[in-house]
């Protein structure tokens, strides 16, 4: 194992920081290999047998678990289908390993792997773990294919999420993020010297991009608001119940009937219904948004939400003032439009609503779009979030005054 580590560092010097953090732990009776992002546990008897059959096996094994760590695969706990995610991660990693220039004899079992990777590449444009997982979630995997993929692409057993989180780890997610950024920076400097660097950089870009908590971002649209309810910070149950028990059900201190809290009360949802945005994608986004809003503790009972449909003009304006109306809109939403895209009419329309007194304290606008449109020249007086259903390096950059969010729809 030490020889394998030294061989990797000699060939790929930008992995030295990551490899220096990995500890090899001999675990007789384990029956295979396990990695948790900090330790590689191995059964010495199994390792000797694999080494006898394939002398480069330790090198491939170490590269496999190393890429899992660098790509932060074990930290993507939001993926609800853990089995699909594990297989997707193994396929993405092995696709990278097979693209590297490894010593002679390191590719003894790559024949069938390459056939499957070629087949997957026909309908998955980039073989990253996220893209492969998305394809599995949409199309599913048969039990036979699942077993075949595991046998071909898995080198180590993936520990269940609860077993990884319950261990006292010295290496944190932030540590691995720093390692990944260092590998990315050094790889860009020496990319011409490394075969397969494009695939590594593509996976690093996917794994290190900023992911937002949609619910947390919506809290930016909150305003201070009085809610008619008991204020837990100022109400003392001890005195209250003491009065009920000693003074014939007369509370000793009346509870305050209001509490000041930050609540989401007024905002706008703009839905791009141009030809390039499909109806199902739009309805999926709205359903997810409605679910978050109706379940969010930060959402006020009294609300003023405008749901605008737009392409190069405003095609529909729905005013929502209660959770019931919001729920009804989610269930009976009909997409209108399908023309070209221009973002400016929405902002002009919302500004007119503000000027007319329709909104008293508008805090934000959520604009769901493919991003192929004309942005306003100046920032509005309210927060703006542009939500995209996928990442696209060819779309125009989002203005600096707006929040950019890539919606993770495959969870």
C-alpha cells in the first residue's frame, strides 16, 4: 500500500496533500476493503490475493478511494437513493482512473468496463456522479444491471451514511474541500502533462460548486412581522399554571398575544415559459417551491405572493393571499406563453406594482428560467434569485446583484 501511494505521488504530484492524510488500517477478517474518507481498511489476506492476480491492484484501489474523497462523494447525503448514488460514484471514479496513464498491467479488468462507459456516454453527456445518478433516477436500474455495475466498478465497500457520521473523524468536509481546491488549482497548472485531466477537472467542478439550501435562501425575503400567538421568550408557564391551580382557573399572568418574528410575507415568483423551458420542468419547480413555502416556519399566514408567467412579455399574473390559494395554484397550474425570453418586462411590471402600492415591503423575486434572456441593466430595490434547472457554461453570466441557484431536481 505504501508502494502504491509513492507511485501515485511520483506520477501525479498534485495528489500528495490528499494521500498524506490517508491512513492504511490492517483489518484481518474484513473480507475486502472499506474507506471512510480518512482511513482505508483492508483485509491483508484479500489484498495479497488481489496483488497476486494484479500487481497494480493496490494502486487502482488507492486511486479509487482517493477520487471518492476529492470529489466529496461521501458528503452528498441529500441523495435519497443511496444505492444508486454509490454505483454512480463508482462509475464516475473508474471512468477517471481508466483515463489516466497507469503502469502496464493496471488494466486487467477494463474491457467490459470500457464497453459500459461508452454505452453510458451516449445518453449521459458528462460522466460525473451527479449526471449518472440523475440518469439512474429517471430511467432506473434493473437488479441484474445493479449487481453487474457493482461487480465491475466497485473496489471498496461503501459504508452506510450513519456509520461514517458516527465515527470521530479528524478530516472534515472543509478539509476535503480545501484539498479538492488545491488539486484543482495544481491540475490546471500542469494539465498538459496529465492524461485525463479534463475528466478530473469536470468532476471537481461538479463536486466543489456551491450548493444552497433553498429554504435558507427564501429566508432572505423575510421581514419583521407581528404574529398573533404566544411569545415563548416572554411568557412564563410556571406563573400561568400556578394561577390556574390556586385561583379557580384564573391565570396569574396573561400570555402576550403577539410575537415579533422575521416572516416571509411579500414576494414574487416569475416563471419563464419560453419554448426552451418544458412544462414538466416548470411544474416540478413550482411544486418544490410550494412544498417548501407551505412547510416553512418562516412563511407568514398572511401573504401577498404574485406568480407571474412570462417569456418576452407578461402572459399571466396570479395573486395569492393564503396558503390554501397557494396549494390550489400548485395543483391547477397551467403553463402559458412559449415565446422568446426577456427578463426586463418582469422587473418593469413588478416596479409598477410597487409604485402603485400593491406591495408595502417587497423583499424578493424568484425567477425560474433557462437563463437565455436579456438581464436588466441595473439592480432592483429587492433581492432577486435566478433559479436554473441545470448548469450550463454557455449561458450569459448572472449579474452580480442577483443570487444564482442551480436547482437539484434529481433527489
